C-alpha cells in the first residue's frame, strides 16, 4: 500500500508570493476552499467547502510547524473524523522562481480498502489543488 503522495512543481513566482498563497486564509479561500487558517504552530484550522449535492466537505487539523518556508499540519477529512494524516508543504527558491514540494503522508492510517480509496482520492485532489494554486498565482498575483 502506498502511504505517501508527493507532488512537485516550479512556479515562476517569488517564494513569498507562493508562501502567502498557501498560508493566508484569504488566499487559500480563493484557490482552494473557504479556510479558517493561520500559519501558526498549534492553530486548529478548518476548511469548509460550499454545500453541493453531496453536502459540505470539511477538513480540519492542527498546524504542527510553520517556519518559512515549511508548513506542516495534520489533515482530518470530515467523513473520517478519527483518522489523521499529515500534509507538508516545502518551498525552495530556485533560479526560475520557487519549487514547491507537497507531501501527504500517513495515509495507511486508514484501514484496508479505505486506505486505497483515500490514497486515490487524495492523489487526484492534490492534482486539482496544484492546478488551482497555479491558476491563482497566474491570474490573481499577476506575476507569472
């Protein structure tokens, strides 16, 4: 069973622009879903999607580390309140802008077939998030 999802992308944006996009609630709410989030160790955050035919999706957890340019938090998907995974964002300045590495780990905390289904769901979901972040940086930040 695969336990870790890793995504890497290079943005032609300044590291602080990318950092703000992944750590400031108003920016996260623009490219992801509405967020009550602060990049502060110990902060208990909540992401809540607008209602749709499936209801609302909530994601909650606690910030474990928020040091420029590393952000780590627990991730608890609303329908599985007892299962905690971990998300880590790392930013690095590179010659063409900023390299973002996203690591979602501990997916094997889910049991059996649920772990496989959640891995697949998270993997596709992170692709969508990266696309949303890419579009946000290009269109809203106007730097790329």
